[in-house]
């Protein structure tokens, strides 16, 4: 016969297992999501659910820079404030690597469902879509530096997930590709601006990350500073070539170029509805995030 105590204990352990499983992120605070599903890599999953959550909310994935973390990007970027204003959810992935850059170099991360960090982040998006009945037509990705590189990778490897992407001081998708297949490898030739190619070649790098895909792709906005000595400003032109190539725009003939837009010293170049870049004269690494402009590009404002 079981004692009362053992019955109680087993009830309690069932309860605590269930509550662990279903522990909901607390609205209005940065919460870590655990036990959430398939994690090909150990990237941390942090989420900000606004107190003012919209019905069928949008989602922004905000990806941190090297040496950063979910918490640091949460503190240092405007998205949590904007989330309360517009009701969308923010996913802040946290890199699992020492030095905490993102893996934007391995074959796994550079292929659709290939099992790298990009796959883990894509799974976070899918979990959030189903958990919050979020609006799949309002899913966006952005990031700074290493997070900007990952933003380009996400747009290339998971084009079906995102409607738009904003890149703050990154490199083209695949530019950090490691010849030895290294995970989270630094690539000096790319960082120094020596990886250059035609728009067609850069576009092919994108197509090769998700071969056979022919559905819609996210529209792209690329920021880079002219005084960037971490990821050479040459990467601005290379990234613009890449996305102009993907969308079939003529890289040599942008639709419009406007000076002092969106602020003094910045130049906006528009290739068409799907691709535009903003080159920031005398700005270093990284270009400061422009929260309210991001809201316009993503269609919240
Ligand atoms: C760096 O990336 C380029 C592509 O941008 C690639 O051709 C090269 O092999 C990479 N270098 C290393 C050391 O992996």
C-alpha cells in the first residue's frame, strides 16, 4: 500500500513537470524559453512578450553582435519599447559559442534545415508562431554586426519565414563561409572586404542555401558605415550586389539615390521595392539602430 506521503510526492512531481513544460514567458520581462522543442544547437531562446500583446501578433527576431547576448541586445536596442507600442513579440536568440559570435560559416548554418544556429533560430520562430497564434505574414529579422551577418543568413536560408530583414553592419550571406567547414569561424578575407563577386555569383550563394525554393523572399534593407574597420565598408557594396542579384535588379542602375536620407551624411539607394541600402558617411561599426524607421520598413508604423 502506498503511503500518503509517496502519493503526495508523485502528485507534486507531476505538477512540477507540467508547470516546467508549460511555463509561459512573463509579459513585460525578458524571459528565457526552455523545453521548447528541437534545438539543433544550444543557442539560448529569450523572448519579450509585451503586456500590450496584439491579437495575432507580429514577430521580430533581434540578433545580437559578437560578445553580446540576448540580454545585452534587449537592453541596447529599441525593440522592447516598440513592442509595447505595436504589440509584436521580440525573439532574442543568444549565441552558444565562446566569444559569442554567431555561426555564419559552417555548411550546416548556411543551408536550409541544415542543423546550425540558423536552424535553431528558425525553430524559435516556428514555436512562437504556433504558441502565440502569431501572424506568419508579419515575421521580421534584424541584427547588428554578427547578428547582421546572421540576418542575411536567415533571409537566405529561411526565405519562407520572413517578410523583411534589416541588416546593421554585416556581410553578405555566405561571405564568412569556411573552406574547412568550421563552425563559428572568423573569415578575414570577408571581414577585410576582399571577398568580392558579381551580383550573379552572390545571388547564387543565396540560392544554394535553399536549393529549389522559388517562393517569396523577404525585402531587404542594408545599413553600413563608411568608417567601419571591423567589417570593411566594402561589404556594403557586396551585400547590395547580392540582394540586387537575388531580386533581378540591375546593380549598376539603382532606381533612386537620395543624399542626406534618412539623416545628414547618410545616402539611401533604392533598387526597387525589395532592396534598399543606406550608407552612413563617417559612421563606424555599427550603424546605430533606427527604431522608428525599422517600424516603417516592417510595416508596423
Ligand atoms: C572566406 O570566405 C570566402 C568567401 O567569402 C571563401 O572563399 C574563403 O575560402 C573563406 N576563407 C576561409 C579561410 O575559410
